[in-house]
C-alpha cells in the first residue's frame, strides 16, 4: 500500500462562485496543498528538495466533480502516490465532505521530477520510490492523455490576456490552478459573445456546470506574457457538451497549455440535468466543431 496523507480544508466564503459553490480552481489548490503536505510528511519538504537540487513540475491534471461544496463545509483531501516511472509520478486524490462523507471530487496529477539547474527531467531516486511506496512499486497505470478533440470550426473563439503579478507563484511562473481561471474566463466570454451572458442563462432557468477538467501543461507562462486563450465546442449531447481550450503565447505562438472540459446543463431550480435549449445551440452553431 502507498503512503496516504489526509488534510482538511474549511471552505471560505471567497472561494465560492455566484452559484454558491466552491469555484473549480480551488479544488486544484486544495489538491496542490495536500500534495505538498504529503511530501513533507514523508520527509521530502521544499527544503530537502532544495538540498537535492531537484523539484517537481505538474504536467497534467484531471479532476472529476461529483457534488458541490458550499460555504461552511469542510473538505477532507486524501492523497497518495499511484506510481513512479523513471522521471514521472502520478498522484491520486479523493475529496470527501466532512460530516456526511460524500465523495465530492476525485483527481490525479502527473508530475515530472526536474533538475533545478538544467531544467531537464531527472531520474527519480530509488530511495524516494521506496519511501512513498514501501511495499514496492505497482505496475504503472495507463497514462490518459488530454483528448486532442476535433480541429477548430470557423467560429473558433479567442481572447487575449496579459499575465499579471498575482498569477505568479514561487517558481516564477503562472500557477497551475490559474490556468483553470483562464479557461473559466474564456468560457464566460465566449458565452457572452454568442448572446448568452450569465444573466440570460439564469433567466432561462439553467446553469452550465463543469463536470470534468483535464489539462496538460506544455510550457511555463511568466510575468508579462500575453496569452491567447481559444475555445470551441464538440461532443454535444442532450444535456452535456465538451470544449477544447488552447492557451498559446502570442509573441512566438508557443503552446502553453491544452485542456478538455466536460460540461453539464442543469436546471437551477431542481438541480437536475436540463436539455440544451434549441436557441442556445442555434446561437453557438459556428462555434461547434464537426465530429
């Protein structure tokens, strides 16, 4: 059995969105903080990594949202290392609501072990593997890559934004959770551009909730970078659809991140799935890719 670690977070009011639910970006922040705590509890805190001359970088994250968290709730994050593969490691997470034990989310993160001087991937020490997996390393799990999705349609939507100081973390680049904020902002912008701002959706009695994020980080973005965030729809179903998101650096066209997001349409009064309105689909027709 791998070492497991648990930490509880109390939901703060500022972590919730207009629906009264914890914003998706905060689930990733809980996961990141629990991972740091888990590593420190095993004897590998940031100071030890500094001595070793190595650190970990996130390459992919997948989160499935199962039930909402609200202000006043507490969430318990359980995390463990699933496997090690030469320079990579996969860490799993389960988030449960304290009090009733409801599983509210689960996720996984792909990490790469990096030489801090060269910036290149480095072999993970056997002593570290033995610490986190004391009963031996299991067969590595299948690597689920971020779905490529279909090519963009003629109505591909794009917006630009500049990386700001408050988005930078201690490593000197945009924090992983911040990319979910970029994606969320783009989602609202594309909706408004097609005539469906949040107020109109609420008046129509439905909301669009994220059910799954899968994001891959390709290159770091740093302070002052101008980014283009683009998106288009595919996989339209009765009460759900998926979106491709691409994040590229404007000055050189470098691919910074790619994401696949699965959304569900929900009746705001009942909380039950809601059919995509016909006029909504008509208004978004140019932004829907053929599959």
